[in-house]
């Protein structure tokens, strides 16, 4: 019987779920807020509620949006055009661009390769922010610093003890040769420690430079409104997009060829397995014939009327038979 169960009434007293109208601009704004809260590219630049006050106010109205956070410009965070890209990739928030430059350490656009016109200024040391690092990087730095402190303490303490004993022995007029041996060993260890610290100090210097770059104030200016430059940039972007599309097609073709080769190999393996099974069956059959487990096939000799007929025991008996023409012995 057909299903005649009536549809459930809506929870809010409105229309059923299958005939409800599409979400309004306010609901779309709420969905956009949830998406923006999950995004880390523009976190901390501006609050999601402030960004969505004017976002999607009218669906038919076209406005300029940031190509990173996809929000409109604001009074405190205006949109700029730092490169030669056009269309929906033309504008970007200054805060979003600053965070992207700090994290990627790049000074040019990845699409049009236009180098940003910017000025940098380092913040006062009191206003420096904490450097963002992963847990593995923090663990590595803490372990390295702890090991260096322990090694330096041990070397300094050893040198102090040796020098103190040396002064005592010099004052008494007796010097033992094992002391000089110990001193040479400690000197070699100290030299090795210095070399190791020099290698590790490079990492510390890079970390300090990274921290300093993270606490820079970056001011980016708008790119020049030159039609020729923008046309050249658009042509480069299009050529790069075509190249990426061709590479993707080639990659897909290679995957298809690999799949076809794998299928052919599987078919060949199956065919080989079938041949091996047939050979095994044939060998088993021949072994059974030789052992007499089964009767062999009938073999007819060249003489008419004489044949080899297998018996139940696997032995053959030779007999003569008269032909149908009536000729007998």
C-alpha cells in the first residue's frame, strides 16, 4: 500500500520544511558569521558581528569584498588594492594582508607577482607580541636551552675546580700529570660545546629575527592604476591558470593510465592463475592414469579390427573382432 502518513507539522508553527522559503539576508549573515569564526586567516583583525552588519544586506547589490575573509570594508579597516589583480581578487583588508605577510614572509602577490609597495616599522619592545609557534617548536627550543645551560654549568664548574686545585698544588710545589690530562680533556669538551652552541645559535638568531618581523608595523600602499600593467597582469594570471589546468588534466590522464595498467596487470595475473590451475589439473589427471586410479582413453591401432580396450584395473587386453562384412579367421 502507498505511504499515506501525513507530514509532521512544523516545530515553529510555520510552513513545512519542504516548502519553506530560502534564508533571508539575516540568516545568511548568521551562516557567514559561523564560517568566519572557523576561519583563522583573519582572526583577531575584526569581530565577526561587526563584519556582518552590512554584509549581504541585499542579494542583488554588488560590493567590493576582501579576498581573504570575504567581508566588506569598514571605517577602521578599509579595503586596499595592493597588487594588479582584478575582479573579486582586487581588494583586501590591510589587517588581513599584514597577517598574511607576517605568516608567509612574502612581499609579493602570488598571482600577479607584483611586489607590494610597503613600509615597515618595528614596534617598541614593550609592545611586542608573543610569537606564534607550534608545540613541537616550543618543545625543541625549551630542550635546547635547558641542555645548553646544563652543559655550560658543568664546564664552568669543572674549570673552576681544576683552577683551584692547580693554584693549591702550585703553592705547595707539587704538580701531578693526571691533572694536566684532565685539563686537556675538559678543554676539548669545552671546544666541542662551543662548536655545538655556535650551530644552535643560528637557530636562536633565526627565531629572534622571526619574532622581530612578527612585531613589525606594515603599511601597504595601493598599486598604480595603470591599464597596461593591469592588462599584463591579467594575461599572466590567465596563462598561469591555463597552465595549472593543463597540469591537472595531465595528472588525471596519468592516473587513468595507471588505473588501466593496474587492471591489465590484474587480468594477466588472473589469466596466469587460470593456466596454472589447468596445468595442475592436467598433471593430477596424468598421475591418476599412471597409478591406475582411473581408466585411460581408448587407443585404436593401425590394424583394422584390433584395438586396446582399458579394463577396470587399468590394464589393456588385446582382442580381435570381426568386421561387419562377415570376414573371420
